[in-house]
C-alpha cells in the first residue's frame, strides 16, 4: 500500500481557486498555463503536493498522508531533443494502520526518479511525446516506509493540447531488482497508469480529472483513485505559480488499502526561461 503512494504524481491534473489576477500579458500567461500542465515541458518547476487518505488497515481506522516534493529539471540535449528529469521525494505520515500503533511512522519514503527524452516539437498531429527510464531508489527512513530494494523500468507520456483542452496519459512499469526476504518484502512488479483530462478557461483556471491507477502483478490487485482537481495560475510578488485543490475517491484498492474519500492540495512554483 505504501509503495502505491509513490507513483502519485499530480502536476498533470488540475483546476482552481482564483484569488490573484495574473499579469496582463495574456498570450504569455496562456503559454505558461499550457506548460504547467505538460509533464515534459522545457520549464523548471517545483511542485509540492499533499495527499491525504483514510480507512486504511484491517480495522479501517488508519490514515495516511504523503507530501511529495517533485522538482522538474529540463536539460537541452541538442536542437531537437530535451531530457526532462522528474523526481518524487515522498514525506510520509501514517497512523492507525495496525493495532497498538505498531505501524505508526513518519519519515522519508523511497525516491522515484524518471527521465524523459522528449522531442522539442510536437508531432504533425500535435502530440507531445516523451519516454525514458524510471528508477526506484530505496531512500526510506524506516523499513515500514520503504520497499528496501532498487527498482527499474520504462516510463512514457503522450499528450495533446488544443483549444484549452489537455488530454493524455502517463505510464510506467517498475520491476524490483531484488526482494527483501529478511523483512518479508515482496519483489516490486508494478504498473502505473495515469490518464488525464483538463480544460483551462480564459482566467487560467483549470478544471481537471485523472486516475492514478496501480496494478500489482505480485498480488494481482488494482489501486484506483480518481482525482477531481481545480488549479489556478497566478503570480505572487512576481513569482508565477499554480495552486491546486480537490477531492479524490478510491474506486478500488489493495487489501488494507485506502477506501472512500481523500483529498489533495498542491502548490507549484514555475520558473519559465
């Protein structure tokens, strides 16, 4: 269940809480709004995303929160290609998952590091593409917050942006390079699928929905949360950013996984070139 939280990645979903007017250069703002929704845009950004879920564990009394720190770093390879580095560092807090507080822990989880090789220009039909390796790094501060194994696999993204709409899918698969039998940790074998759809209006407010589904090939179980988000693009003391909030609902989850409703809030600092 803890591993499933690591694939959460929220900069793709969106929509809105408007409180500050964005600058007058509407054309520049529109381009920035599109880049903020593009996971392989050539723009530095720093998303900080908080996720909260409930009804976890055999008694359904557990709660689990993850604050994902997700720096995005674009690297120019040549005239035609970019390399986009995306890191997810989870800070985990969980309580009530097991009797007598045996699983109550707070700390750092495992890092997921992805690299996308992405053409600078879309295809003739307007699709933006990226693909590369994804790496799981066992940086967890406690055995209950870590898979205690390295993982590796492919990742890819495809999206199209037109007339205010952003639609696409991000996917990866990670195989554990080794299990952790001493701590009864099964070898990782996870597929992650994130289809997303959003619409951005004239005030740069984005309304979006996505699913961040994980299939565990070892246990043959799905985890399927659906997020409905509102994101607002704004400028605070000259710093472009997005603010995001919305509920999530678990359509399906692994044994002892989250159930019912949760929520997400996020702030993303944008650093356009």
